[in-house]
C-alpha cells in the first residue's frame, strides 16, 4: 500500500512543480493570460501541494503503524 502511496506523492510533487512553473511564467509574462489564469494557477498549486502534504502524513502514519503494530 505504501509503495502506491509513495508513487502518488511523487506524482503530486511533480505536478506541484509544473503548476508552480506555469504560474511563475504567467506572472513574468503578464498580459491577458496572467490576468485570467495567474491566480487560478497559484490556487491550484496550493491545493496540489496540500494534497501531497496530507498524503505524505498518511504515508508516515502507515509506516509507523506497520513498524510499531497494533497491540
């Protein structure tokens, strides 16, 4: 289970980098695209990054549960 979770976290982290790069490029370029999508891209980045952090916490909890066991 944690193997799949690790892959999902890595994909989400890569998606965060891509969305961040798009948002930064949009801000640097300016214009109509930035006016329309700049804020949406940054909010999407926060959402994807938050999901990645939550899934990393779940992975840590699963590893701790697996290591210490349920008595």
